[in-house]
C-alpha cells in the first residue's frame, strides 16, 4: 500500500463519521481511525505529523456530528 492510498482510506473513514446514526457509532469510527492511523505510523506509511492531522480531522468530524445532534434550547422571548 502506498502512503497516499493509506491516507485516502483514513480520510474515507473520517467521512463516515458524518454518516453515523448514533453517538456509539461515531465513537467506534473515531476509535478505529485512531488505531488505523497508529498502525500506519508504526508501519512507516505516514509520519507523526500526518497522524496528528488525521486525528485532528477525526476529532473535528466527531465534534461536528455531536454539535449537529445536540438538542436546541429555545431562547426565551
């Protein structure tokens, strides 16, 4: 596997967080991305800096998903 292909697979997984239907599914996907990026680093396919970027992207998607599903509290009139 090339580094580019490995990064593309990771980014595809990160995009899957957006499609998750539950918090549990998001958490599982997020954990998988962290593990996958660690394996890529250990195999020498990505650098530590690239791993940090992938994790930051996954964190951002997770936070965005959580934000979009939070109940909105109406403001008093």
